[in-house]
């Protein structure tokens, strides 16, 4: 992420306008939050590498959704 865009991303997140990816895996049962991004297209472009890293861990299932929301810590939640 470009450090110059951090204030813009932070503001968008605070207003609930930021794009996030919610990625859920089973076995292990974990929810990961990836973001924030100002533009959906930027999130989609960066998400591919994140999903590839998670697939390398060989979860039984992996699903993701893109959401426009406000999000804070924690970015990884175990079930």
C-alpha cells in the first residue's frame, strides 16, 4: 500500500466508504479482513496475491466477498 494514500484510506474507512475483502476459510476456521482500499478495482488487483498465499496453506474451503464498510482491528478472527 502506498504510504501517501494512508490518510485517504483512513478517512474512507472512518466514513464506511472503504472497500474490504472478507475471506473465510475452513479447516482452519478463520476470517481474514483485507483492506482498506478506496477503489474496488485496486482491492481486486491486490487481493489475488493475498488469496494465493492463503491457498498455499491448503484450507479445506476458501470463500471471499468484497464489501464497502468500516473496519478496525482485529483483521484476523478465529472461530
